[in-house]
C-alpha cells in the first residue's frame, strides 16, 4: 500500500437506500485504495474510514455503539479501541 495522505479527508455521500454493510465495505475499500481518510454521514452517524483501519466490521460495530450513545454528535470509525 502507498503511504497514506495524512492531511486530507475525502467527504462522500451515500445513495439513498444504501445499507450499512455495503456502505461500510465501500467506504473502507475507498480509503484503502486511495490512501486517504474518507468520511460520510449515514443515518445520523458520521462514518470515518482510515486507510490503515481495522476494517468494515469495526466500522459496523462502532456504528451500532454510536447509535446507542446519548451524545449529540455521533461518530464511528473503522478503528477498534482496546480498553
């Protein structure tokens, strides 16, 4: 993989009717392919895929955690935290 560009974020929009699994896969794949962090809003949660992240499964897990959160700004990344 090429060295990622660390000072850029590519913001994308998802097609109406897209499902979480497909969106997560495509966002993570895009980030890996172009080496740039990619971001898009899905059902009120900002999804962020890093090119060096843990994959689409992590993004789905963090999406579900964000939807359960009481926080006003909901965010999910493809990086799993180790607590």
